[in-house]
C-alpha cells in the first residue's frame, strides 16, 4: 500500500504527505491473571471421515455403524496437532488442481444478483501520482456520514516537515470547525475513487480533522458501500 498521498487543499495547492494505518487499541486478553493462553489446532477428521465418504462406504443410514465401530476416526491422523497449512485449489469434482485457476471478475447488481462476468481489469494506484487527490469542497456533516456510509478502513495523514505540518493543520482546523468530513476524489473533477495499491479495492475517501492546541489529527475514512433503503420500501 502507498505510504504517502498527493492531495490538494481548499485553496487548490497540492503537497505530498505521509499516510499510515490507524492502529486499533489492544483487545482484551483471554486467560487467567499472570498466566499466558496458547491456542492450538487439532485435526478433527480425515478425508475418509467426511459425510460424503461415509455415505459412499456405509450407505445412506450409517448411524449405527458410527456407534458400533467408529469408522469415521482415523487413529493415525485424528487428534494430531495442526502446525501449518497450505492453500490448495479443487475443481468441481473436488479433485486437486495442479495449476492456478482462471480468475474472473464478478459484477453484482444492488440486489445481489449477477450482472456480468469479465476478465479482471488491472488497476493502478492513484493516490500518489502526478495528478493529486482532489479536495472536492463537498462537506458532509459527521452525524450524517456515519448513517449514510459503511466505513471499512481508516488511514492517518502525517506531515513530513514544517511546511506540510502547517498545510495539514489548516485542513484539520477547518474540518473541525464545520463538524463535517470532506469528500476526497481522484481524476480531473475529483469524481473517481481512491485506489491505494495496484489492483486494490476502490474507495470513497472522507477526511475528518481534529486539533488540540498546536497538534492535529487528520483521519481518512474509507468506504466502498453507501447505505440505502430498499427500492420497494415505503415510508409510513
């Protein structure tokens, strides 16, 4: 992922600033006081103990066979510790594939139905190129934005020197005063989405700013889903 972003401010001046992921606070730890907890994985069943394999060998109703002889338990494998795993691909007949499958891009309609299948389209990152990310001037109140969009990620903008500190501080100060987020976009008119790495996911960017004394915080909230009521819903 790109570690910097080239963007404009409200006056149309552009600069390249740092970009970093926002670290989540540490989650509560499971276990007992002053004792560490270790997770392990164990093999619950081998290939011959699956429902389809047992059904093929013992018939449709094999419940009594499970009680009498435990045919689903492979004493050599079941209960063994799983240390590492490797991803493999299976075809429609559950046979091992020895070459990578051909990947297709699936386009869905808003209702979840399939719209189109096509060859994957290569997409370049566009947040740190010659053409800067645009400050569109479209502000959305924070209380409205959290109800309209589902936010997937958060990134923090950081200054690289004294000049970019002043540049970002003014942004944060303006956004904090309006209690709103600013829509950021790419392209000539700022209407295109943000892509942070090659063939990465496309996002809408919403910039939020806060200040405290001589310090600031600029958080870029990323969304790829707008929350809309179903088309057939009616207000009562």
